[in-house]
C-alpha cells in the first residue's frame, strides 16, 4: 500500500508544514496563556508534536488495511478506540520520559506539566481524529480513482469485444454457408427455408442489439444460442446433437449478454466442423455457492490436426467475466481424451 | 459422352443443391457424394471421376489438401464460402471457383467451362496446381502439411517438423516419427511457414527454431546448429544473420 505522504517530497512537506503550524500555535499558547518561558514552550511543543507527527504516519496503515465487510461501524469503532488508547499511552509516556532528561527546575513549567495530562489527552484525540479523517478521505479518493481506471478499462474491453462480437456474429463462413443452405432449401423444402431465414434474422437481431455490458436472463441467452445451433443443425443434420439440462430456477438468473453463443460456436468449430462422427453438445446448469455454474461439453475428433488451442473467443469471454465481476477465474476449461468442457461461474449475489 | 462426377461436401443442403443444379446436365452422372476429405480423396483415386465438386472447409483434409495429394487429377470446381481476394486470384487461373451461395446460371458457366476442358483431353492439371499457391489465405500461416506415405495419408502439424531439407524436386521433412517427402520447393515453404518460427538457415535447410539446442563454430567463419536430437546442420552466413535476429543471439 502506498503511503500518501511518502508518495512525493511535496506531500511530505505539506504534512511537515501542517505540523510546524500546529507546533507554533502550541508553543504560543504555552508562552502567552501559561506564562512558560520561550525555551520550555518550544521544547514541549516540538517534542510532543514531532512524536505525534511520527506516530501519525503509521496510522495510515490502520485505515488502509482495515476493510470491514461485516458490521463496519462496530469493528471500525473498536479498532480506533484501541489504537487511539495505545497511541496516547505511548505518546504521553515517551514524551514525559524524554522530557525528564531536560532540567525540571523551571517552576512555572513544572506546574503546567503536572496538570497537562487531560490537556494532552484531549489534543491527542483531536489530532488523531483529524488525521484519521484525512486518511479516510485519501483512501476513498484512491478507491474512486482506481474504480474509474477499472471502469475505463472495462469499457475499452467491452468496445473491443463488441467489435469482435460483430465480426464473429457475421462470421462470413457461418453466414454465407447458412445462406447457401437456405438457397438449397428454397428448392427442396421451402417451409424449412422460411424457418431458417427467420432463425437467422432473429439470431442476427439479438446479436447486434445486445450491449455486451448488459445483463439478460439465462433463458434469453440459451434461446439465442439455440437459434444459432439449430441453424448449424440444418447445415450438418444428425452430426450435431444437442442436449440442454437447465432448470427453471437457472433460467430466471441473470448473465452477461452474448456470453454463451461464442462458446457454442467454439464447440461447433472444433467439434462438428472437424469430425465425421456425431458430436454432442451438452449444456448443464446448476446453482452453487451463490453462483450459477454453466457447463458446456462437446466431444471432438482427437485425430483432427488443427490447433485445438483455446481460441480468442474463450479468452475474450474469460476477460469479460473477470472485469464485470472483479473476480479471477470464472471460466475454466479442460480437454480430456475426446471431451472438451467449459465451465462458467456467474456470481449471483448482487 | 457420359461424364463421371463426384461431390465432396460436408453439408447436406449444399450437396442437395448441387444435385438439383446438375439436373440441367444430363450428360453428367454423379458416382457418389462424400462428406470429408479422406473419403473424398479415396473416392477420386478409386472411382477416377472426370469432374469433382470440391468444398474447402471439411473434416480430416481440406479441399486444398485433397488437391495436393491427388494421383489422378480430374477437373475440379471449388465450392466454398472462402475469403474473397484469394478467390479473385484463383478465378484468373483455374477451372472455376463457386462462391456460396451461387446461382444456377453461375453454376452452369463453371460446369460448361469444365466440360470444355474435359473434352480438350484433360490438359487442366498444371493450371490447377498453379492455382493452389494463390488460394491459400495469404495472411494466415501454414499450420499443417498433408503427405502421402505409402498408401497412407498423414497430416503433420508444422510444429512437429524439426527441419526441412531440399532433396531434388522434393522437400524432405524431418520429424521425430520419421521423414516425409513433399513435391514442393523450398521457396514455397519459406514463404508459407511462420517466419518467426522457421528460419532458412542454409540453401538446403529451413529450421524450426524450437529444436535448436545451441549454435557452435564449425570453423573460423562458419556455424552449425546443434539440434536437440544432436543432429548438426550447417548455417550459411546469410542464414546466420536471420537466425541471430530470430533468437536474439
């Protein structure tokens, strides 16, 4: 954690300047209101304020490192009561100890010193509160900045994925091959041709209209993926087999828009396009520890010598989830024998 | 004269469309339809059709790989939704190339062209061969190479190849599993392989840089590359410069 006052010399000078001002006022009060000699006024002011200034620097770590998720008010209260008590104890006893090395023969000062304890406690609590307040403001401001940086990055990624999405939705291979199938069906099976045109139109409309930062119900996402998959089924017939195992409970839940279709496209590309055997794409969903677990499994031909590597599609989805939910590893995949499995975890606690 | 044709296409509606369009050509009889590269290649060699309708994106072998591996070279009409500038280059030099979806009129033009070529006694082979080079998408790098070894067809991922060696009219590809010959030029591989991974270190060698163990002095001025199977390959001075750049020597 970067200490705000050590970030630059300028910040440190501001901190020192503030304490010098406090020291001067402190000394002036002793000099004019308590009639203490200028020497002892200065010694007292410099000693106690320097000590507090040094201890005060360390208070930043209390503010920066204490994130209270559960009952923040109570925990914060306990933390600060403890730390202010400890700080005052150390501050006053260390100050008095050092002070005892100076001569105590100034009667006026000695008189003040013996009554100074409540005065010191009050000023200590006051300084403590001011410092903590400043630290909290700095911390809040840092958080705000960090969040805005994160948001800018998120927007950037969303914009690029939107572009990629557009490109992949209007994946020329898929689109032109589908149009070719329609062209064939207009002759052999006009009713089916019409059905396919409607599916293709609905698929394109959904893909283009979705803002990729928005949330939609899993039901809508699955419906769109089904449109895509059914078009591929018309092209490839029995070679593409589908199985969905999703409960009504899961259907209601919210997921980011256009998060599933690229994964199905990936399964079709590496499974169906490269295989002569039947390819099963199975989709399951269940709820686990406050998040929605969606798994997509497909078999593939292990003999196919193409780069089965995880395409850009999977990487993009993984990145999008990471940025939207601020959590790592929400997408896992594994390749085992002839099965490829992708597992998504979509957090649901918000 | 009856013309024997086959269709190699992995999508059912696309196949049906070809059947339908071919009704206009009663002189063409279809001996079969095949839905992947392997069975298509086998069918061409066994059935020896005069005309083949060949899709490009297919399981097992792509249409282009099928074409490379043919013994018997029929007239070929590609049918695909391939990207466009490659198509233009092809159209200038080949029998024909049908971009999906295509009309019955466009199809008829292609078939008539093919029929004309067939009646002129099969002199279309060199034309098709010259077309292959331009057909491969220029921006994507070669990822695998299909070779014939004996009666078997093998598809070798390029990362499995240790190095390429010039061998007369052929190029010999050395892999851990043995050597394979391909009737191509070194120049062809040099331009189509990923130049960050494969370096022409010598007139006779293109080396996969992943396999380099170390580079040693051969004599005062010349170097040799020692591979991780302890083979040593000579490096020419121009090859050494390329290699130095590639592996930040």
